[in-house]
């Protein structure tokens, strides 16, 4: 024999808490005549997922996931990100200046021409 608690008139909520699964919320609407209507709510959106009758079986909606798996490393996403562009620009400048620097030093050490003097 099933035990049925006396519920007050109005809307009553039953939540199942589990460390492993997500369960829907059971809403029991009790009328003054003692008649009950049952609905299941989605726990995150609070929308009615279905209206049910007795007997009531609560099935898990989903597994509870505390940590989300990160996507793998992609070299293309790094290259086109801000950090990747900064590194590529730095390497490009280093290579250009290493070839250009000897000619700049020679130009700085060269005597000035007579036209620029005042």
C-alpha cells in the first residue's frame, strides 16, 4: 500500500537532488476537492515538459557534469589569435632587422654629405 502524504491546497514542488543526475521538478497542484494534477518542469528553464498521471516515475534528464572538456589545441587558432599574430610579427621584425641592421650601421657611420650642413 502506498503512503500518500496530505498536501496543502495549492501548488507543491518535489525536487530530486542527486550528485550524478539531473531530474525534472515534479509540480503537484492540489485542488480544494482533493484532486491532484501532476506536471514535470525542466530544472533549468522551468518550462513544463509534460503533464503526467499516477503512478509517477521520475527519470533522469541528463548526467550532471561539473567540468567541461576543453577543445584540443589547434595551431591555426593560435596563429590567427592576437598572441599568435604578436609572435609572428616579432619573429618577422627580428629577421628583417638582422639583415637590415648592418646597412643601417654603415649609413650611420658614414660621413655626412656637404649639402646637409648649415
